[in-house]
């Protein structure tokens, strides 16, 4: 109570708390707003995590493709590139065709 008397912001907040605690409807609305805020925070955290994970996966895939391109330029057999990178044979063949068209 002492802090509320010395600080106008705390006094205002205390007044709002008193009003909300006495009014069932106002308390329900405040609870609903707080739940919505928490749900949104959770949703944003999940979306951020999923985006970061997708970025990591795309980065790993790009790295595999870059390694495959390097191995193709070294004339390593396609089957060995598939084993070394974990890419499918079709993907390695596609990369080989891209390199051929560039030359």
C-alpha cells in the first residue's frame, strides 16, 4: 500500500486490480485476454522454432548438394556420391545434368 501512495502508476494499477477483482465479468474478460496473450506467445514460439528447424534442414540439403557437385566435378561415380551424400540417385543425376548444361 505504501508503494501505491508514493507512485501514481502503482496506484493506478492497484485501482484497476480492485475493480477487476470485484467485477466477475471484468475478471473473466481479463482472464480471457491473458489466456489469448499466452496462447499467442506460445504460437509465436512454436512458429519460430519450426522456421529455424526448416532453415537448418534446408541448409543441410544445400550442403549435401554442394558436396555432390564437387564430387561430380572430380568424376566420382554417381553411386559413390549417393552413398557419400545421402542424396537420391535422381537428385545426383539432376545435379550432374545442371553441371553439364553450364559447361
